[in-house]
């Protein structure tokens, strides 16, 4: 079979490279294409060079490669309606993702978790709850670990938890697949640089349950205006979690046991409890995991405390809503928040976050990225002052100069990372490096 890996990616256990290894080990003819160079893709290219049945077309995409392929593995970063995927459909090519390949072969129940915010934390905590209940559990997907890396080890009595981005859910929808247990944590404005409108983005998320069966389970946020409408549309059995209303999440966990900061993380924990319980977790296992789970890297992650100043890395806050959640979670415990904000534009609005930052009297620096002009306009309208910066070092140095004992320096950019950084994780790594030098 001729397999085209459309987008290799840079994560060592990511979708593209894992799919390439998967097919290369099966002896298929594999061709890898990516707009990045061999130098940029680094270790992933080196890893594949040992296979004689793998060839590379890097720095460009070619129409001839799409015509050549029997099957195309679409990297999550490749848009569904890009010119290349449109061409693939015209040629009637089979389009898959690493997740759709996995689900087709998976012998055990799959839990799929999507949403604009909270899906990584909810996925990781769900897996911990199941493990604490004695179930062999695998965690993968958008959490930087392709499920193809563990597909050969999964057995029928195991449980797989997958974090699913809208890109991955779209591919499942195209293949007529949905996980047996699905959850949508929430839906907020995001990725409007990639979707035609909000309705298209919402429908992409909805694909996680569109192909479920009546005995499957869908866990929804009863407080979210978008997810509430799905309760009527779903073909499966509905369950809910909530911070405000009576829901299936009631009495599963004790709020005092939660180690994570913020009301949004309480919602994530309640979602995870309903999901895990639906997948066979015990109450004891759920409560044990809640007490021990300290959170994931890059999400309100405490990096250091120096001279009474706390440094927190929240680099995965790539929307204004996420930044607002972080500010609300921290502002009660600290005198002043010094916020590192800004980056690449995703066609989002900044009026609400500007108003909140002004109200909280927050010291702000803003990266000079493609979203800068929109941020500047919104902040000036709200009369929220800020300092423009061109690097992570400049930003941290600026805030360190003004911060006092009891303050917090918070990286929570509210924007995508591309341009100044390769991705949001490199952005977080740069923050950590600068802080450690201090």
C-alpha cells in the first residue's frame, strides 16, 4: 500500500511520525511530506531514515504525491478544507488520522474528550481515576502521544482515553466513527482563523457524538449554551456535569480535595468524575485521583518562587477566555498579577479580557505578534495600559523589575504562539529557561 504522511510534525510521539513508523514497520511504501525542512523536523526525520521503505518530500507539498497515494494520513495541523485535502477528495483518496486508524483496530472501549478548554486536564484526570480504580488505562491523542504508539499493547479489558482536537474529531466524523464514551467539556470562541464561522467550529466538535449508538454515553457541560443543545441531538445516553445545576457529577468528588486552582478546574474534575464512573471507575478510585492529581505541565504550572514572587506557566492558554480563567483563579491569592500576553491572531476578540484586566489592575506586557493591533485597540478602549515587548526575556525582565513580594508573574498569552515560537510548548519552555536563570 502507498501511504502518504501529510504533515510529519515535530513532537517525538506525535500523530505524523507515529503513523509513519506504524506503516513503515508493516512494510508499506511510505512517503512523508511536510512544509518544514529536514533541519526543522530534526529527530523525527532521523528516526525514519532507518527504514528503506520511507522517502521524504520536505519543504513543499506536491499534487503528484496525493495522486500517488492509496491512503493519506492527515496530520491534525492540516485543515480539512485546505487545497490539498480538497484535492485528495477529488481524487477519491482514503483520508485517515492516527486516531481513526487506532479506533478502527482498538479492541477495547474508547473514551474521547474534546472541548475548547480543559480537555487535556480532563483527559489526564479521567485516566488517573481509572488507574486508581485498578483498570489498565492508556492515555493519548492531542496530549502529544499518538495512540499508535501503544496500539500493539492494548487488550480487550483495557480502557483508552483520548484527548481529541477539533481536527481529530473531524476525521472521525468523515469515517463515521465516534468513541463509546464521549465528552465535550465546553465550547468557546476559538480557531476562527481556520473555520468559516462559529457554527462550523461547533459542528466540528459535535462529530464526537454524531456516530454514537444508543448504548454509548455522551457527557456534556450543563452550564454551556452550546453543549446544552446537543442533549436533544445525541443518539446516545446523556450525562451531565455542572457547577451550577443538579447533574450526574453531584457527590462524586469533594471540592476540598481538589488540588487544582480555579473554578474551571473544578468543572474539569467533575467532568472527569462522570466520564470515569461511566467507564467503570470506583468512587474510591475517583476520590483518590482527585486528591493526588497536581495538574499537567504548561497549565497554571508553578515554576518557581523567588523573593516571594511566584512564577506561573500557563502557556496553553491560547484564547482570551483561557487567560480570563487563569486570572480569576490566581487573583484572590496574590497582591498583583504581572501578565505576559499576546501572540498570533486566531480571529478572536479581546474586549472582555481587556475589561477584566483593567478591573483587576493587572500589570501587562504584550508580545509584538500578529494579534497586537487588535489587542492594542481593545486595551486602549478599556483604558488598560500595557508594555509592548519583543521577546520572552524582555517580558520577564520587565515584570521582574516591577514585581514585589506577594505578586505573581503569569505567562497566559490568550493567543496562538506561531511566529515568535514554534508552538505553545516551546513558548512555555522559553519562559521556564528565563525564570531559571533568574
